[in-house]
């Protein structure tokens, strides 16, 4: 476990140097600009921004896993072991996704208008709205990383359609009612209309557990399947 820190930093540095972070980040910014107007209610914008994070986070996973050239990755795997290398890559993608989540919430707060829609029955306040929006964004970031982990190597040995598979799983995470991302986004968006807001702690806990279990399983699988 002590090697995970340096390996995660290596993958983050590689992600930055290779500019593989740029397409998902610019897509995230573009979707926020297109979908949210300055002065819109805060909770509605936070729900939209959280939902956008699901495919963007899955894209970060793809970017991290493909940033290292095959020869360099083979050397890294030989030195540190395939499971550690893969788990560190997923942690690097999760770090990028969480940074985007925090930045997105801050940007939406800066450009937002009132907390709720006109005519809502109550106003939960800016602080509680930001807490719920941040929790929903983290849930969606975790869901996107989960989708990216399942759609890319080593789960499929060869993944020529990894991006499409990841985006398909990300879409499913947003529309399937039992999904933590769906529940978190739906709760925040509904609160913008009604004023009744609950912070999605249950969805956050479930997302953390799912990512931990699936991440550990995928990392273990990386040690059994060839690169």
C-alpha cells in the first residue's frame, strides 16, 4: 500500500504531461457553459453539473489507462506489480474527477442566482445546498470512475470500443432509478422545485463501497490477464 502514493502521483503527472486530461475537462466546461446560465437557481445547476460528471469521470479513467506507452507500462508493471499499477491509475482518475467536482461546484456557486426556483415552498440555504451539491457531485464522480473501470482493461482483454462502453455505462448510471448517481441528481434537482433538500449521504456511502469493491476486483484481475 505504501507504493500506491508514488504510483498515483506518477499517473497524475503522466495524465497532465500527456494532455489526456484536456478533452474530458474541456467537455465538462463546455457542457456547463451550454447547460447553465448565469443567474439560474443554484440547486438546479448543481444537479446538472453533478450529472455531467458521470461521463467525464469515465473519460478520465480511459485517459489515465491509455496515457502510458505500452513499453513504459510494462516496465512499471514489472517493478511494482500489475494490481498496484492499475489501482494507482484508478486512484489518479478519481483524483482528477474529484478536483473537477470541486471546481464545478465552486463555478456554479459563483454564477448562480437564488438557491431554489421561484415559487418553491422553502429555501434550504446556500450552505446546505452547496453541501448537497458537492455530495451529489462526488457520487457522480465515483459512478463515472466505476463505469470507466468496468469498461476498460483488464475487464475486456481488448477494448477497441472502451469509450463507447464507458459512455453507455455512464448513461445507464444516470437513468437507472436504483443507481446512486440517479438518486443523488434527482434529489438535488427535485429540491430546486420544492425546496425540500436532503444531502445524499446514503448514495455517497454506497458509491464509495461499490468503487472500493469493484476497484479492488479490477486491480486483482489486472494481475491475471496480460496487458
